[in-house]
């Protein structure tokens, strides 16, 4: 059995997988703001549900820069230099605990299910914040694994700002007073498409991915803004920079969990 954990800015999702890909029941709880409370609650939940199981690996996705099991900075949780690998070591016996950036994991899963697997893909999760994962030849790109596309500095409303400060789900709710599920105005969705496009116009010329996959809570409503977003990119990108294919994630809100599964398989294959 493989145990997977998606730690988001607002909720944590846990699931188990058999090695053939069969997924078990998912468990969800609000992510505590305090990292010590998070560790306590996560350890308790994992032991209660999987303590008696033969677990081969535990993979945990965290929303921030991860280096050697340490969350250097998780912007939307306010965690800094959080040694998650040490704090959660041995939680399920001898099973290794692997820590990785959540968007990298989501990009891994959403790219690996494509046929054929593209040479390069950019996964973007738009939820509490904006996270990006860059996948090359079906693997997390080692040279770009620490990229934080949501922190890209772009102009919006006359100011240079971080992309996620005005285009994330949190920013959209703050601006329009509604969650995405409650927005029905076509003009508002056009404005949202414009907000999202600003970051893409900055990163596409650098990465030039074959495909951009959008997930997260805002990714669930891709049909509301996808055509407008594509039109903006086609209009604004330089003539010699091709506009990538844009696609909705197959599992918009569970992509990280599936990415943990692929990450565990790759790890076990190397052992």
C-alpha cells in the first residue's frame, strides 16, 4: 500500500493506493495553521487509518519550496523552515516519508496520464494560491523543481504584483465577494481570464511548454474562462512564440494525491 497526503492552504486530503492504481477512501480535514498542530493531527490520522497496514511509502505534498524534506517557505500557510521530513519520520513504521512540492506532484500525475506524454508541460494549480509544476519527459524537471510561478512579478492594475496576489482563488473571492462556484456573470469570468493570463504571458516565453494543464479549485471551472484565456494568449504572445494547448486537469482537486502515487512508484522503482 502507498499512502498519499495533499496538504493544501485550506484543507488536507489523504488517500491510499494499491500499486496497481486502485485508490481507497479519501480522508479530509482542515489544514491547521500551526505546523505543530498539523504534525500532531496528521500523525494521528495516519496511524489510526493505516497503522496496521503494510505501507511501502508515504508521500506528502506541501504548498511551497521543498528542499531535502524541509519546507523552506509555504506562503499561504506561513510556514518557514519546517522540517516535515524529520517531524513525520517513522509515522508508519519503516515506510519512507517523502516530501515534495504539491504542484510538482500534480503536474507529474496530470502529465503521466497523457498519451503520448509531452516533452514538456506546465501544470498550474489555481486555488488558495497559485502553484506551478514543470514536467519534462514525464518527470519533475530537476532544474526547475523549485520554481514558484505564482510569485512571478507582473503588471496588473498599474502595479507590479505577484501573480497569485490578484489571480488566485483567494484573490478572486476577495475581489468579487463570491467563490468560483457562485460566479455566473460572463463579464466577470472574462475579467478572471484576463487576470490569469498575466502570469502566463510572463512564463510561457521562458518555458514554452507543449501543454498547460490547469487544476485546483479554479481549474474545476475551466469551461467558464478557458476559451477567453486561450484567445488572450493567442492575441498577446509574440508571433514566434507558439500558444500552448490549454487543458483542464483530469483530477482538478485530486491531482496532488495521484501525483503522490506516481512519485511513490518512481521512488520504489529506484530502490
